[in-house]
């Protein structure tokens, strides 16, 4: 399983994306927080926004035939 997210998922005009092949949401959120702090300083990382970001995380299977 892979967890992934992109700025486009949030409606931002930004090509950044990240994924965690270990299916680890905390690892992915760490990458998101680092990106937000570096590139989207206008976004406050408060509990409400973090919950919204987490709701955009997609989980997909490893192979196209195994979903």
C-alpha cells in the first residue's frame, strides 16, 4: 500500500507531491509539514488545517491488479 498527497489535491497551483511506500501516515505528514513551512508560509499548521490535509491523503495498492 502507498499513501500519497499533492498540493494539487488541495487546490494549490503547485506541482509538489509526496508518497510513503511504507504506508506510514506520520512519515507522509512530516514531508507535508516540511513543504508547507518552506513553500506555503501563508498556511497555518493548526489542528483544523492538519485534519483537512490528512483527509486528502490517498491510499492505493502496490500493483494495478491488486487494489
